[in-house]
């Protein structure tokens, strides 16, 4: 958790048939990441912009509050969500609980 926001690990597959969140996946080293499929190609920042647009919509946040701070040219990315870190973590945990199968 960042002092001025929250860092979230992502695993992105560009050039998918549609934009969607797949769930959670384990990255190398054991870290957990949110897995996304994005229709945009990984060129000129199009896939990164699509990631931000999708997550802002799903999480009900402003696109300006989301920024890819690491891995812009990689499938493994780190997203920073601006705001109150503990409150954002609670919101993200509640969202993850909703996504879990019954």
C-alpha cells in the first residue's frame, strides 16, 4: 500500500476478443495480480489506456486517479490508484469478495 494511494499488480493480455477482468493470477515470485484481457493492441499505449478505462469503469473511479507506474511495455504492470490507501484497499477487497465464486 502506498502512502498516497494503493499499488495493484496486474497481468494484461492485449489483443483479446474483448475487454474483461479474468480474476486473480499468481505472478513469478508468488505475488498475486489481477488478470485482464484487453482488446487493444500493445502499441502506442493503446492497451495501457484500455486497462485504465476498464478498471476506472468497473471500480467507479476517475480515469485520472489511475496510473500505470511500472511495466508500461510489459504484460506485468503495477497500477497506482490515487487517494486514501486504506479506504481504497477496503474498496478493492470488497470488490474482490464480490468476484469470488459462491
